[in-house]
C-alpha cells in the first residue's frame, strides 16, 4: 500500500524553479533535460522528485535540504571552505561556480562526501550500506578528491596559459 508523501511536491518544484532561475515548468524541463510531462507527474507523485533535486543541487550548489524541505540555508556555507558561492550566477545555463581563490581541505571533502552518502541512503537513493562499504567510503572520497583537484588544477593552468 502506498503511503502519502509527507513532502509537498508542488513546493519542491517551485524551489527547483527558483534555484534554476526559471519561472515555468517548460524552462525547468529544458534546464534538467527532461520532458514537461515528467514535471507534471511529480506534482501528484507519491515520492518527491529526489533525482531532480540532486541534479539541481549539483548544477547550482543549492542545498538538498532547502530544495526538499524548504528549511535550512539555501546555499551550504562554510567560511573556511569552498562553499562560498558567487552571487548572481544562478540561471538557465549558468551554474554557480566556487570562488577559485578558495580551496577545499581533503578532510572537509571526506566528511561532506560521507554525509552526502548517508543522506542518499536515508532518502532512498542508495540501499543500506554494508559495514565494508561504510569502511571504504573514506578511501573512495580520497580518490574522488584527488581526481577532482587534479582536474581543477589542469583547468586553472589552461586558463592561465590563454
């Protein structure tokens, strides 16, 4: 038996539009590269559009908590880390970019990665993790961190040489 969704999908969709800097469902659909009928389906769905929230979170930097629940800070902010987002860069085709003058510590990245995976499990994105998988999360996070930092450095060097 299906249970009622404790979240308000219409409010979630409104926050998705706001985060993407669009006013209409058709614009949101284009931004997410989905159909408008998918958005129409979300409006009466039993479950919230978690994947869309995640995609918007990744593209814009808007917090998952704000997108899904409408609570907490719209943007995750930590003064000592890279989550100091530039103003005015939300909009169709304009992803928010972190301030290049800041850097992310490996410890902060690992902590945030593990918290994100935990949230994903709680939200049903991932199945419950085995003890072995939980123990391997810091290792996976370090690999992703190293790969991401390496790519970012190459990108910065390429921009400097132009």
